[in-house]
């Protein structure tokens, strides 16, 4: 039994042709250069239209709750470091170095 339907193959083929012509755009609006990226876009379009396509390899077999909790903890640690550096920078500039007085 085939993993990909004929319809999904048509979407990938269309994406490859658009890549070669230079009209295939990524999500950010820039033109696609890589054949792998063109295939991914074709498969994504096929999934949206309901063609038979296997799940994305990155999401197969993983639970979504674990990945969400990891990304949240990373975001928290990043925001802490940014606020700490901002407050240090503000104290330096306010301490003054003999700048203008009004």
C-alpha cells in the first residue's frame, strides 16, 4: 500500500515546478531555493486539501504536552536574562558620568 496518494504526489510535483520557475514562496514571502523545502511545502498543501500523506516526522510518536512545557521553560529563562541586563544597563546610564545638567 502506498504511503502517499497520487493527489499528494501531484501537489509535490506542482511545488517543484513552481520552485524551478521561481514563483514558489515560503511562509515569510521569500522565494524557495531548496528542493527539500519545495517538497515540504507540497506535502503541507496536500495535507491541507485532505490528500493521503503520513504525519510529519517530527510530530510522529511524540506527545505535544512535553514539547510545550520545554518551550515555555526556555522562554521564561530567556526573558529573565533580558530583564536583568536591561535593569543593569539602566542603572549605569542613570549613575551619570558628569553629563549635562539642566
